[in-house]
């Protein structure tokens, strides 16, 4: 996932299951995880439960999805997800390392094979010096971790919808063993950080 990538939200007329819609990406993610026999847990901040809601739109999601934690307040990221309090104090909640720690924390707390996380600023105002549209998404698996940092355009709902799509895209791309944007499947390998 490239720094500064602009992303538009899914359009409301997309049918569930379309490969380019968020629900289609959720279905693809659940399929990849199911074929591996892996479970999933999600930690959300700016998306406030939208990632989990998108995943449960897919029939059979309960075979893979263990659950989610909405840790909207910064202190809850430490309390519920075991994000290092010194990291939170030094950098605030809007940080790529915080996103990775959230994914690791939810993975451990919910006893899942894979953890996903979203954190950022949906707007309309800045937070901790970060402008609206600053978003970090992360995945932690048994073989590694990856994080994507984005600067998304749009109003609050558009940023939140794009963050959902971004974390699902990151997860599908990483678990499919692709380099994001290449469209070329490869053997699952170690995850990378961008």
C-alpha cells in the first residue's frame, strides 16, 4: 500500500459480492482465510465497527471471524488492545506503529490467527496534528505484519468507507502473496511494511 494513495469510497449501487466492492473484498478475505483454516479478529478506531459490519455481510463469516474491538478512545487502545502506553503518549493514536500494535493486540486478545486494525482521522477537524484523511491500516499474521499509510480525500463518511476498503485490500493482497497493485498472485511469503 503506497504512501499518499487516494481512495474513493464504494458507490452505494454496488451489489454485494462484486469483486470491486467492500463486501466483495470481505468475501475474498474470508475465503482466503477459510482455505487456510485461519481465524480473524479486527480492531477499529475511526471505522467504529464498519470493518466487522462489512465482514458479517458475507454469509458464513462466523466460520472465520472471531470478533472485533472498537477502541475509539486512545486510552482503550492501551487497555483493551495492549498498545504500549508510552507509544500512545509519544505519538498519539494516529500512527502506523499504533495500527500494527492494535492488530497484534486484537489477534492476541481474541485468540485469532490474523488481526486487522484501522486508526486515523475521519474529520472534519485535525487530531493530534494530523489532518482529516490521515489513515493507517494494519494486518498481523503468524508470518509477519504489514501496515499501509494513506491520505484519503473526502468527507467523514467517505474517509471511513475508504479506510474499510483499504484494510480489506491490504489483507487480501498480503494473504494472497501479491505485491499490492501488481495483480499477480504469488506464493504466500513474509509480509512487508510500507
